[in-house]
């Protein structure tokens, strides 16, 4: 429970937290166009690195080049695992363009994201991150933390979706981005 409260505190201790979450929420809207996913993952990397160096506050969005560069690199790791997943689905004769494929790819990203962000922020190495032994090793070494992170993230995403119908379109995207920041803070410590 202490880890969860520290995760929220690391987000809300930043005086500019609302503005940063607002910009992140706008990038969440752009996830279908990939630029959103790249920028969100890059921000998560920068945030994780700040936490690892015991720096308070979130990174600044105006460091866009660095956020974009880290986002592209960490996204390439996610893409690697998505391609492997697609190849397995093709071997299982599951149609490439189906809701099942979309659900599986989304689930793989959801479960792999905290580990990719953590390992990449520590090593800055695409090669290390695409090594399944290193990635799963990181997950299993911190399995309790990983498990709590996934449960809390799932509950927050479900809350965002359930509340989304009564918020402005940006409302649920802010909560999704906030969830990703809490996830990063919980697992990156």
C-alpha cells in the first residue's frame, strides 16, 4: 500500500502536474496514429529515469526531442514483441485483421509495457530489451511489484472507461495517462 501512495505522490508532487497530464492526455488521444504512443512511452521513460535518480517531479514536455527519441526506441521494442505475437497468431490461423488479434496485441502491450519501460530506462539498450530472458528476468525478479502494478493499472483503466461516458472526451484520456504515470512510478522504483 505504501508503494501505491508513493506512486501517486510522485505524480502529484509536481507543481505543474495537471498541465503535464493534460498534454499527456492529448497524446493518448493520438495513440491510434502512433505518434501518441511514441510520445507517451518516451515520457514514461523520462519519468522512470527521474525516479531512478531520485529526482522529484515529472519531465518537461518541452524536451520533445529527447522524449520522442526515447519513445521511438522503446516503441521499437514493443513493436518487436507485437510482431512476434502476430507471427504466433498467424501460425494459429487467427485472421490478421480481427478483433481477436487487436485484443491479443493490446493485451501483450499492456502486460509488457511496465517491464519494457523499466528495463529500457535502466539500460538504454534496445538489444537488452528485445532479449526475452532479460525482459522476463526483470519481471520475475520484481514479480510482487509487477503483480501489484498490473492490478492497480487494470483497476484504474477500468475506472477510466467506466467514468469516460460522463466526462468530456479528454477526461478519460487524462485518467489513462495518469494511470500510465502511476504504473511507471510503481514499477520503476
